[in-house]
C-alpha cells in the first residue's frame, strides 16, 4: 500500500462522511447538525479544487505522451 493510495483512501472516506452529514437519515439529528450555507460552499469549493487539480494532472500526463505540447497552458488547465 503506497502513501498515495492511503491518502486517496482517507480523502474519499472523509468526503463520504461529509456528504452523509449533509443528508442525515434520521429526523433525530442533534441540534446544530444542519450545515450552514457557508459550510456547504466550503465543501463545494474543496471538491471543485480537487476536480480541477485532477484534471490538471491528467492533462500534464497526456501532454507528456502526446505531440500536443503546451495544451494544458493554452486551455488554462
């Protein structure tokens, strides 16, 4: 088990926990369990950054094996 897989597993586990908190299954959730708009926006922004980072990494790897050099920069990735 390499560190990258451990880190990815931990990140996806945390994402799963957070998304489950967004939609509690029981009406008997403790007071204060409802997320604020600010907290939801923080999660939304973190997930978007994560997606953007993965897209950038993917583009760099593809560019390395392609004749389309500089594509990532011209696409703003």
